[in-house]
C-alpha cells in the first residue's frame, strides 16, 4: 500500500496476515521443542519399576550382610606385600621386591560363590600364579591353587622357567613339566624356595579371603549399576 507521498506504508489489513504467520511459525517451533522434550523424557515401564525395586532390595541386603574377613586387614598391615585390585575388574595381585631386586608377583581372580560341602562349609580353592623375575629378566612361574588343610594350604600344578622376559611372554614357550612328575626331593626344594619368598599359610588365607571379598564387592557394584540403569 502506498502512502500519498509514494512511500510504502503498512496498513492494518496488511499487518494482520503477517503477524498471524509469525505466530503460527513460533507455535510450530515451540511445539517441536516440546515434542523433543517428551521423546527424550524417560517413562519407566511396570517391569522396569518392579525390577528396580527388587534390585534395590537386594542391594540393601548385600550392604547389611557384608563383613570383611579379619585376615585381609591383618595381612596387609605392616606387610612387605603391596595388594592391588581395581574396582570393576576380576584380577587381584600382591607384589614385592626382594633385597636382590628380584620381583615377586602373586596373581589370582575373584571367586564365584561356592557350593556347600558335607559339613556345611564352602570348599575354598583358588588358582593363583607366583611369578619370580630376576633383574636380568630370567623368570620362573609357579601355577598353584589353594586347598583346605592344616599342614599344607596350596598345591603346585607345574613350574615354568624362562631365560628372558621375551621368552616368558612368548605363547609358544615350553611351560615346564607337571609338578607331581618331578622327583620328591625336587618338589620339597621348590616348596622350601616358595616359603622363603613369602608363600605361607596366611598368604593362602589372604588369597581365599580377598577372592571372596572382591566377588561380594563387585556384585554390590553390579547391583548399584543395574539400579541406576533401570531408574
């Protein structure tokens, strides 16, 4: 619409359609934004709500029942061994360096709950390795497992011996004979050597206790993660 001076001048009939179009566009933008919020909003299904409640109950039960075995604190207090376990992982280890710079590493994994025996006691048995590495890289690895008993708390499966770190890391390297096939005197000498570097009854007790303790902690962590997932 032209004014008398020839310049453009919007009038009411013209402005109304323009404003209406702007309002419609604004409403559309608001509607789309609201729709995105609705889509992104989490709606828990009845099954998820039920699962969440049961998980929370189980988590609370585990928290109330948890007790750490006394041997764990007793063993690590003032011990030359350094204990390591990273949350979320199944591996556990003890390590120490001897006076001659030889490094000793004991490694094992958390254990699943065991079946009850005839006397209603769990038959604890955990496999572990003891790796002894000289400064030169020469390495001996003992493959063992704990066992219940008063006189002897572990058994040796076999012993590997490697001339270098490279050979120790080679999957094709010879892993050594079965321990029970060795001469009795040789077996006794290996037992004495392991005792000298720190393998004794309390260390085996520590392995069994921490294997079970770590499993309990990881199960509690799993419950916590599951509870957050179904929220």
